[in-house]
């Protein structure tokens, strides 16, 4: 299990930095902590989740077919 602590001077910056980590398999642990340097948030990730994200094939957008119905 991996742990990560994100520290930011304000809540908007913290939210932006944490949002970037979600697609990489990170999950929130606990609440937001306020301290003298700003705010912080702890995240956790299973090591296996990191490798699952790397092995997944990229999602390819398929073109939707149009069908014309004859009445």
C-alpha cells in the first residue's frame, strides 16, 4: 500500500492537485487537515491498482452508426 500527502496553500489548489491523482488509482483517506502552511489531504493506493491502470488498453471512441428508419 502506498501513501501520498498533498499539501497546498488553499482549498482550490488542493482540489486541483488531488483530482489529478484520481485517474492514477489514488483514493482519499480521511479528511482535509488545516495547518499553518495551508491544507493537506492524505491519499492511499494499492500497489496492484497502479499496475492495473498501466495494463488497461486505451479507450478508443467508436463511431456511432446512424440508421435511417423507413416507414
